[in-house]
């Protein structure tokens, strides 16, 4: 591999330097740990080696369709033992954003998204509307028919929603346009993602784009590359970000997230980004390191 | 009414000057001629007076859900006699765009939108996929399940679609991302519209925003405020645009469309824009004239 931009390929020497200088590894999941429903080769040994060396491990994922609890189950089903508090999903970030900004408990949250967002919001004590429950509802475009929405909705949270429909779009749009001060929160804005092993599908960026299009407003983004989640990690670890390394497969979310926060960054090619993408003259996001797959960290050490 | 920006309210004197200098009136429909399914007061007399004075009349609408034929029916149902060739809808504009740019006949067009787009495309001789037919389809996010799309799709046309679903979003996204050279055409980008009498609903801008979010591409817009439709009007009338007046209820589509083309412009307050919106210091789109309703043209003449 050639050097691309300011990035360097991992070699045995640089892996040693990386492990010596980093105390916490932040991993993206999809395209790094797994792809769709398949574990990526060598991941268990690599995580084991990192834990054996006393490194802290966190999984930071933009996928909002699952809650941390559901994620822990997915890890277990793939043979990885991961605790809920090692998982930071954008669904959790949305709930934490409302909590830390003292969102009034008497106000409701309308959700355009899946189960994960609802579960995290409810766990944090918020009252939710929408989500999967509105998946089969139809908007009736009839004369003299008024589409009613709840005036006590104070925030609309938008994430990936494979059951998106015009009803939900109208509900969310009405809340944002008509309820005074209503917040518009996006879990993330990934254009596409590997929802299945074989191909990419529209991501939260698609659904968020729809609401931007109807409201002409920009959302508060709580997932990567926004640094909102980093505040929690900093509080949790009490470590300077220079001692953290973000490992991901996306330049514009993972690597940018790591760089925005001052972390070291490592790009892997098991997900959406290729070496050619990295080398593209139009690309201006350059990780500190890049390598084929996460397990190179393990293999290059010669263990 | 006070003067706002560079705009002037219509008065008997200015109406006379307007009628003397203008030979063709371009009317937006929704919020100008009708609101939802209700004809706006005084419209028939006004159109009749304009026709009696030999003025040419055209209806230019961004609503893509109907074809020109379906529009003519709507006019008739409201008691207005309008011929199909007086109607320029964004559904027709999409078909004309493909025709004038010599879109290859052997390629297909995928439609995220309603019946009007399909009808106009088929009338122009193009082969279409999608539209209402895909309204009940569900995308299956299962491992090892490949969502197949037609590799001969060479254009995706996106308009308002009240039956939007994740299947259509994935289909359109795949075509734009994976079919080499595939065009991405938007009928228009209106954020909201009066789909019913009582309230506004997400417009084509919502659906277009979704596809922008998943493809990270910007569409070719054929409806207002793009001047694409104006080329047809110019060819049809052989009139300088300075002898045309665009009458509409929206600053960022109708009035901007008129101004982009060099027409005179008249804003009416029977639709989405209020006098306060016009006066807002943040507004930088100022029509030549504004008035309460279309029939002021008739009434101010004292006829």
C-alpha cells in the first residue's frame, strides 16, 4: 500500500507505537466488527488481545435502529461478550442529548425511526409518540380533513426508518413547523449503510433529508461526526482524547468524528471506504493510519 | 397596504399600466386559482376579462401529481374552461426535459411520484417503472437478500409521493448510485403545499430531500423556479418575457421563477405567503406588484 495524503499504512513498528500511546479504542461496528450479520474475520482475537493489554474498548455506532440492550444481544449472538455500557449507539445519544439539555418531562417526543430510539428514550424517562406504531398509518389527503398532531410534542427525533411513510413525514413536519420551540434532532446523517451483507441501503441521511426538505430546517445531529457522544466518553474514561483511537470504515463519520475530538484515527477497508476513495484527490479527510481490517492490529504484532 | 421592499401594491392606475404592458399572464394554480379543492373567489370573471382583452393565459404549476389532462379535468370540475395546452405542470416539464435532451428511448425511467408523472412520461413515449405500482412494495432487509434493480434505468424522476416508502427510496438510490450516467431529475422542491384546504403537507421538496440525503447528489430541477419551462413558453408565444407577468403565491418558486426569466411578477396573498413574509427583513425576493387576490386585477379596473 502506498501512502495516501497524510495517512500511513499500519506496519509492525507503527502498531507497537499505536498500542503504546493509546489507552482506549473506539470501534465503529458495521463494516468494522461485522458486515450485516457476519462477524469480520479475526475480530474476537483482536478484542481479546486489546483487553489483555488493559485497553478500554467502546463501540460507537450511528445505527439507531437498535438500543444498547439490543446491541449487546447482537454481539452475544456473534460470540462476542460486550456489556451494555461499552456500547454508545446514536439512539442512546438522542436520549442523552434530551436528558443533558433538561428537556421538560411533560413534553413528548415524536419519533421517526425504529425500536432502538423508542427504547432508549423510554429508558431515559421520556414519553414518546410515533416510531413503529405509525408504520401502517396512512395520511388522508381529503378536502376538509384536518391532520391533527399533539401540540405538546417538544422534540422530533429522526433516524433510519425502513417503515417511513407520508403519515410520519407529515406528523414530524407539523410538530417542527407549528409547535413553538420544537427541537429537530437527527441520530445521524449517513447516506447509506450495509443493512444487509450484500449491498448498501438508504441510511438515516435519507430520512433526515426528507424532514430538512419539508421544514427547511437543519437538525441537531447527535451521532458521528458530531462530538456530542465524545463528552460522555471523556467523562467515563477521564482520559485525554489524544490517548484514544477511533477505528472506523467511514471517512465522513468515523474518521471525522475522531479528528473533531482530537483522537488518533485508524481507517479499515472492510466497510464502505476503499483505498481508492482515500486516495481520491477530492477527499480531504485523512486518518492517521489505515489498514485492511481490524485484526491487522493483532496480526502485525506477530501474536 | 404599505410598500414592501421594491414591491408595490396594485392600485387602479398600476393595474391599467400592467394590462397595457403585458400580453401573457402565467398563473400558478394552488393558492392563486384554487386552494385545495375550492375555487378562489372572483377567478372566473378575472380570467374572462383577460381573455376578452386578448391576453394569453397559461397555468404553470409545480404540482406533479396530475398530468395536464387530469388538470384540465380539475379546471372543468371547478367550472373553468381551460385547454390542455394552456397547462404547464412539472410532470409535463419532466417529460419535456427528457425529450429535449434526447434521452435514449431504450432506457427506462424510474418514478418516485404519482400518476401525473407516469402519464406524461408515457405520453412522451418513455418506458417507466415505479410510481403508484410500487406503493405497496416492502423492502426486505434480510441477510443474503439482494435488492435487484433494473440496470437499464437511465433517469430517476422524483416528485411529491404520498405513498413514499423505503422500497422506492432504495430503488431510486440504487439507480442513481449504481447505473452509470443515471440522471436525477426533480419535478420541484416545494417544502410544503396545500394538498388539502385546511393545512399544508410535505411537498416534493421532502421526497427530493430524501434522495439527496441517500445519494449526496443534487437534482436537475425542471419545475419552478428553474427556467426550464420558460423555454417552452417562449417558443409557444414568441413574446419577450418583459411582456409576460407571472402571478403566484410563493416567493421562492413563483416570483423567483418569473424574475429569473425576466417577467413582471405579481404576488397574491391567497396562498402560503403573507404580507408579513414579504416585509420580513430576511426576505430578499420582491415581486414588482402584490395584491390580496387575483380578482383585484378585475375589481380595481372598476369593471
